[in-house]
C-alpha cells in the first residue's frame, strides 16, 4: 500500500493531523508566493487569494 493511501485511510478513519501552525507553534509568514508554490503564476495567484499563511509585507 502506498503512503498516500495509508494516510487517506487514516483520515477516513477520523484521525486528526496537526496543522502547520501547530507544528511550528506560530503562523507561517511567507514574503513571496514563489516560496510557497514555486514559479507557476496561476498557483501563485491562487496562493495569494486563498492561503491563510500568505501575509503581505
């Protein structure tokens, strides 16, 4: 069984996973969308619009 299949099975069974904020114990502040999603312009626009972690400075 692949790792993603195992993780999905755990999720379907109701297991809760830690969020990025819980792992870092603080918000993730990203200055540039490139750092979050790479050079794809469409993904950068989506990250700017929808990510709760993307903060404009």
